[in-house]
C-alpha cells in the first residue's frame, strides 16, 4: 500500500493517510533550536541539546506509538463534538487528511464536518523558537462556533532526570501566566537562567498549565476534560506536570477563515537580570516580550517562512543532478542532502529511535556526517572539525562522544574504540578537498579541552595515525580496543553480567584482538595524509606515510586474506573472525568495502574476488547484509554482535551504512552496473512501493533493514540519524556520478550503469560553478579520459579550480575501456 507520494517541485513528501506503518518524522530547526515532528504532530522540541535543554516531553516507545506533541483540539461548541486536526491524539475520523513534510517545516491539513484546519510549523532562522500557524476555515452553510485548545507538555529540562526522578520532580514545576503567555520556569528560582514560553495570537477564553487538571482524572490526551466540557480550568501548576494550553473561541461565518499563531520558545536572561522587579521571583520579560510580539504577527510568519525557503534554495543549489532515474534525482537533489544536514545537526541524539538521552555527538559518527554536508555548509563543518578535535585525547585517542551543549567529551557511552581517531583524518581530508582551506591545519585546538594543550590540527592528525601504530597486535594489525566501526564486535569484553552495556563494559586486560577494518581504514587515512603532505611540499613526511600505508597493506595481504574475501578480525585468542573456517559469521562486509576503498588487492585480483563474494554471499534484493551467516547463539568472545537475534542490527541485517562502501568499491573496479544496482536497493524512494514491508519513511535512509535470516526480512528500522545518509550521498555523487573533489581539482570520473546515456549536473565548488554534461553511448561502459572545458579539449579528467564566481561548462564523454 502507498501512504503518500513525493511532490518534487515543492520538495515535499505528502503523507496521504495518518496511520502510516510507523510515525513518519520530520525536523524543524537547523541551528540552535530543534523540533521533531511526526505526520500526526507528535514530537518534542529542545534547545541545542536534546538531553540537557528539552522543552517539551515526548515519551518514546509509547502506545500508541507516537504520543506527545504539538497538539490542537477543535471543538464544535454547539454539539460538543471535538477532534484533533492532526488526527492524533483523538484519532477521530477525518473527511480529509494530508501531511506535507518539507525542508524544515511540516504542514498538516484536514477537514471534519465542514471545518478545514491547516497547521504549519517551522523554526525561524536565527531564533530559538518555533511558530505554528493554524488556519481554520468554515465550509459549512451556517456559522460555526468553535473552541480551539492548544497543548504542549513541558519537560523539566534534563530529559533523563525528567523521566526518572519523580520524587523531586513532582514538587518543582513552576509556571507564570502573563498577558496570555504561558511561561514555564521550573528551577528558574535557583540555578537556571532559562525558561520556556508558549504564546498565542488570540485573546484567551482560558488556559491550563497543570496537566492533570486539563486532562481530568484517569483521562488521556485523547479525551481531555477541559476540551470535552469546552472550557479551560485556568489552572496554575506548582509541582506535578506543567503544561501549556490556550483556549480560544472562534465564531466563523460561512466561508470565513481565521489564522491563529502560536509561538513556543526558549529564552535566557543574564544572571543579574532574572527577576522583575529585582528581588521578586517573577521572570524579567523585558528581553523576551518583543520577540514574542514579533513572531505572533502573521507578516513575520510569512517572512520567516520565505527566508527559510530561500536558505534551502541556496543550500541545495550547490549540487543538482539530472539523471535518467527519478529516484536518484530526488534523493540526491533534495532528501539525501536534507538528511545529511539533519545528521550533521543532531548526530544520533533525537529521533523516533533515539531518545536524545543516551547519545550526544558521536566522534566517529559526526566525523563521517561531515562527508554529506561539506558542500552545503563548509564553514559550519570547519567549526565541527575544531570542536571534535578539541575533545581528542593527547594519546591521539578519542572520547566516543561529546555533549553538544558543553562540547565536552565524555565516556558515558564507552571509550577505547580504536577506529575513532582515524575518522577525524578522513573528515579533515574531505574538508580540504571541498574547500582548499589549508589554513585549518594550523588552527590551534587543545586536547581534551584542557587549556594549555593547544596544538595545530595537523599535529592532531599525526597523533590519530600514531595512535594506530602504537597499538599493533600479534600479526602487526591494529588492535581493535573496545570495537571498531562495528560497535558490537566486542572482542575484548567477555561480558557475563546480565544487562551490562557492551559499549561501556570494561575490556579484559591485555586484550590482543586485532581489526582488519582498522587496518584498511589506516591505509586509507595514511594515503590521504600523504597527499596533503605532498601538497604542502613535505615530501619526506609524504613518503613515510606512504610507506606506513604500504606496510599495513602488506600485512593485510599476509594475514588478512581468507582466500575469497578479506578476514574481519582476530579475536582475543588469535582465532579468525569472518573466515570460511568459522561456522557462523564467515564473511563480513566492512572489510570488503574498506580494504578495496584503500586499494588493497585491486592490482592482484583479490579485490575483485572479495566483491564477487559479497555479491554471492551477502547481497539480497533489499541490500547487502553486514555479515553471513548470522550468529545463532551468544559468543562471549565476540560480544554484542551475537546478542541480537539473527538478521537484526549488526548480526546480519542490511546495515545500510556499509552498503555505499561496496558501491564505491565496485566503481573503483569499474562496475557501474553493479554499483548502481546496489544503490537502488537501499534507495528509500525506490522502496516506497513496498512501504508495508519497509515501514519507515520513504524519503530518508535508515540504519538497518532486517536481513535474509530475520523474521521480518526487508523491514527497516532506525531512520534519519544514521551514517547511511552521508555515505549514500558520497557513493552516488562522487563515485557513481563521479563528481569528486580532490585536493588539486574536481575529478570527473563517472562509472555509470551501461543503460544510461549520461546525465547532467551542476556543482558549485570553491566558489565556481561547473555545469557538467556526461555522455555515454548506451549499452557501453568505460571511463572519461578527456574533458571539453569551455569548448577546449583537456587531457585527463581533472578540472583545476576556476576563479570564484565563474561558470565553467564541461562535457565529459565516457569511452569504452
Ligand atoms: C551505529 C553507530 C555507529 C556504528 C554503527 C555500527 O550506527 O552510531 O557509530 O559505527 O552503529 O555498529
Ligand atoms: C548498540 C547498537 C549499535 C550502536 C551502539 C551505540 O550496540 O547495536 O548499532 O552503535 O548500540 O551505543
């Protein structure tokens, strides 16, 4: 069944029925203030940090699945009929329903018994608030006397404490209601200097701020007493559960339309100016009042929305393609780039699957997320690199995550993942290729945020590489530490305690497990750093890095080849992992991808053999599985990977993050047909027709799709905040379409499916615009060996940087090998 369709011209996904298989989510906000919003208005909002500055409550894993959000109720004051125009939470029958998820805004429109309601929500650029506009129209042939109730449930700021510490929290909640604005000020009396507010553009008939008064005893959000009886209680919350609800009466003549605006925001006051009058406990509203007044104005709403649209026009103008395949075009031009910005902004913090509590900005995750958003926001990417590097330890190692609010690294979700630092090298190298800004290498940032330890980024990168070399195991391969990219391959944990987190469990002393993944990643990182050193004229350092890469590649060839594919690891006892010799977990995808990407085995046929094994043993119609066969029982010596039932998560699902590595590897070997075939299998738009199987949003990539051995083969989970986004964009744009920034120029090296006759693209790079037309004789395949640049033939396929502001016309012809 289809639950909606794409509206590419408006860059929207249109959900056409509310009961999607899972909540289909969108995000509001791109800077400091964020909201998650589902197709039935579920979700919550936060300022900067989903854990430490949560404004509104959302209870994950609820029943029904998606409950808590930006809820409105309309009530017919003549007959008492009431409903939610976004369907949830009353789930009353609607005569029409449509949700449009756009770029950082969502609209939900519906109709019931002649009353039309359109809700549109977004976060204005530069503000720490969200605005909602509700347009209500009366299509009836008689006057409609309606009541409108808004509601949000406030979170007491720290989302973890809010969900656990009830003996305190039932006592601390505080609000103020002034001039129709509801202020949430829990803990403002003591150490907080921030508060939330919820305002409405209309005169109020009443309000509520105490949830359980609004709802009434033993009632839920689907039948609040205030709504049922058609009148608020004007409750003032002290303790219990502060909420915000406005009651507005609307009397609409036939065909009359009214616009009501709500503003939900976050505000801070300087410590010395918290109270007005000084000495009182009343919030000083001098700063916030004008902000509220401004955003309640319909003209500001329209202007803010226009500015937001223009900013997305600008961001998405950096890269545009026109290929023979509509699923490719809409993902590349709109949704995949959009998702990359979401992962850049939120890392793995808040989604339908991420509670916003456990995980802040992942070191490895945020480094990889940069690949996807660099062309759009190079300056913000630069800052992110500096922030990440400042959490690096002086050993070269990394905290696995840092908290966005404080930008400080912490061990809360584990440490000692030995792949972490190498991702920073790859991120910086991608940044240099995009921007040419070599100056970043001289930027001084500390280790572990400790003042006095500042050293240039170039030195940070050196320590990343050294970190691996300082930790080699019995075969000369990198020690895996707690885990590598695969968080769940915990070869040194030996966890026997029920419920213990594998991610934070202590490693057994002296663990010697080795990772072939880190080996491949190290080769790649050294090659990248060597290229930078060469560019800087440091040929000695370049040569030694190249020697390190060669040596490690040799070690992989000697100890990492299983005969038909690359091994995955050596466990703590020196036993092979990911070998034909294993009963289960014979082949893993990660090493086939990363080793080929690092060029290992490309010259001698091993790479081709490895990719053939992937095709035969791991590829399914839903994508490429992480490993096979999955483990059917728990293995103490392998860790969390064996904790999952077969076919799920790391235990043999289609872990989408890794699929682009194989696509890239296929292009390196020149097989555009297979690369693109894989690309289509995980492309969410191409999977829209099987939404009842896939179940997640058809407009964003997911982390996993259940593997062949799972009970629900093809079912997706963990959409939105995943490295799949950045890597899919990289694979399709840089390797299949082949428009690839390098240090010295823009490479045009497409490896296309033979059925294509070419494509066109527009790419802005280092200030110049390249209008690229790639032509291929249908049915043939090959590579581009020369370019026509503004009408002149240039040998090779590298475009040197053109002057900023200029437009360069490029024609590239794919020639059969
Ligand atoms: C999750 C993590 C990522 C890890 C992957 C594989 O997606 O966010 O860091 O690499 O799982 O375990
Ligand atoms: C679990 C997941 C893995 C994720 C990790 C993060 O191990 O399986 O994908 O990266 O948690 O803590």
